[in-house]
C-alpha cells in the first residue's frame, strides 16, 4: 500500500465549476497535510496546509481533513484556466519529522 | 527577495561522470532537502539536513552525496554510481522539520546523454 494515494486524473472541469481532489494516506499518526500546485515543467508551490479535522478555506481553495477516515481533500471553487496544473498531496511521517510522503499528483484541466 | 536558488536549470551528464547541483537559500531556514521527481511519480527524498554539518539519507540516497558546510548551501552530487539519474531534482528548505512548511527551489533538469 502506498503511503499517499491520489487519483492521477486527468480531472477535466469547465471554467467556473468546482474541482474536487482527493488524497488518502496510510499512517494514522500523520498530523500535517499539505497541498502543492505544480505547473508543467515547474517546481511545486504551496497552496494550503491543514493540521486539524474539518475545513480550512483560503480564497477559492478549501482543504478538508478527516483523520478518522484518513483522507484529505482539496476543493477549487470557480475554477479558472490558470488552475490547470498537477496537484500534489503531501503528508508528514510520524516516525521522522523531516520526511514528507508525496502522492503522485492529480492533473486538473479547466476547460474555457 | 528571499528564496531558494538552484543551478544549473538544465544539465547534461555523460555516462560515468559525476555532476553537482547547487542549492542556495536566503530564508534563514535550518533544514534543507533534496528530492527527485520522475514522470508520473511522487517526489522522493534523496537526502536531508537538519542543521549545518549534519545530513541524513532519505529514501533513495544510493548514488548521491551531499554536504552542508554552510547554513545557506546544500549541494547535491550525482555520482556515476547512480544508474538512472535522468530526472527533475528539487531542493527545498524549512524552518525546522516538515511540520513546518517546506518551500521548493525552481528545480534542475538532469539528462544523461
């Protein structure tokens, strides 16, 4: 079982719609969760982090964490063509505070 | 501007050669990391350093070496022992451990010719 799993996509959504991305993780002791956006050929950039169960909103982005079910999700509201990218989910490893486990990413395409 | 600078952006390596990727940060972060990204795969940790003069192997350290002589600098050497070095290499840093957010440099593309 992979430590962090994401649907690879591609996830295609029309402009203005909501894009919903999911991520599951295997280590129940994980406490820190991150979403990165990566444009093709570029490095990842942080979108959001979440530590507590529930929702966290930042502009058009909402991260949702459910530790009991071991999943974290990212919602992108009012999707724009500029949101077309690969979104990486990252989760800390409780055994080592300096190690993150990354999912392979979900590719999102926003259709104009 | 504060940030992480990687160089070179593109590098070609011949079989049997060692190459060194540079990483410099001016964020005053204690921790630095090297990740490798292959198409369709998540980032994999090569080496990390918690503090100057200390570094630890990550998940895929074989064929790589690092040094941390200065807080700002964490160069990665890809040795000839790394059999499949073609990849996108990312340097990152954080205040302390990954409970703190890590930030990435722009990356270096290494191709074996």
